[in-house]
C-alpha cells in the first residue's frame, strides 16, 4: 500500500480533512503530525467520558485529564512540531532558514524540558496503572485496554518521539 493510500485511508477513518491537505502539500513548516493530534484528541475524549461517570474510575480520569491536558499542550507547542519536517528531511531537502531556526529552538527546548516531561509521563503511567487496577476489579476490559494503551502511548513519546525531535534539531544544526 502506498503512503498516499494509507493517508487517504486514515482520512476515511479519522474524518480529518486536514490530512488530505497535508498529503497533498510538501511538509515545509513546523506542524504537529495529524496522527498525533488525532491520538491526543481521542485520548482526551475518552478520559472526558470516563471522568463524567461516577466512582473510582471517574476520579482517576479527572486527575489524569488535568495532567494530560497540560502535558499535551506542551508537546503540541514545542515537542512535536519539528516532526512535521520529517518528510522534507527524509527527501534530502532543507527547510527555510526561519523554519530551521525555529525547529532547532524547539528541539533545544525539548531537550531542556526532558526531566519535566518524563516526570509528567511517570504521573500519566501511574494514573493509568490505577485505572488498570480498577478496571480489573470491576471487570471492565475496555477500560483496562484503554488505560494500557495510554501508558504505551506515553512510553512511545519518551522512547521515540521526544528523542526524534532532539535528533531533528541536532541534524538541522549540523547543516
């Protein structure tokens, strides 16, 4: 399956028209990849739904929402926009000088914020562990799967996405 077919399929599933424009336009500026924005929106929507319930799960979801909304705002402000340059960099092209400088600055900010970001990831994983424990006791496999997936999402950001942003900044700085 071609990359464009995958993106078009994602549009049908996610109903995000911006993805079509993204697929047709060259990535020449800083933007949070649509897949990450969609995933963040889906997470917040599900936590909001859980927070509206009553009981232990709702209380944990409410605490998680506070941490996650603030964390996602930081990520979307400076951690993930440089990832929008990956297609261009992979094609051997360089962004404009202004975009390059902004990406380097964001990567440096990400590097400086790693300790705080990692602490927030630990909080998120801890809260998801609480949800998994509750969901196991309450025999709610859907909630258990969601909480486990969210913990994995957090680990993915720490292990892959944040270091990729830092590497983009280092690469651009060396050119």
